[in-house]
């Protein structure tokens, strides 16, 4: 993923508006604070997008995007 693609993902969430919580991404991941979830996932990615440690963050953001799109 490039910084441009990350920016596009961030723009998607800003345009989608705040979502109702809780959101269940899977059995182990429940989002109870939507804004905090986005902030805590985008910040590390902006600092080091290529880090393999940050790849689960990107995966969860993409999963959330699919859920938001499906419920739109």
C-alpha cells in the first residue's frame, strides 16, 4: 500500500461518517469506540506504512471499510 492509498482509505472513513457501535469485525475484534479505533490504526500506519508489524492494522481497516460499504 502506498501513502496515497492510505490517504484514500482515510478519506473514505471521513466521508462515511461516524458508525454505530459496537461493530464486530470478527469473533475477537469488537469496535466500541469508532473514532479511537480509526485514530489508533491510522497513526502508526502514517508513521511507518511498510512495517510488517502494522499490517494487521491495515487489514482491520480494510475489513471495516467492507462492512461500512455493505451497510450503506
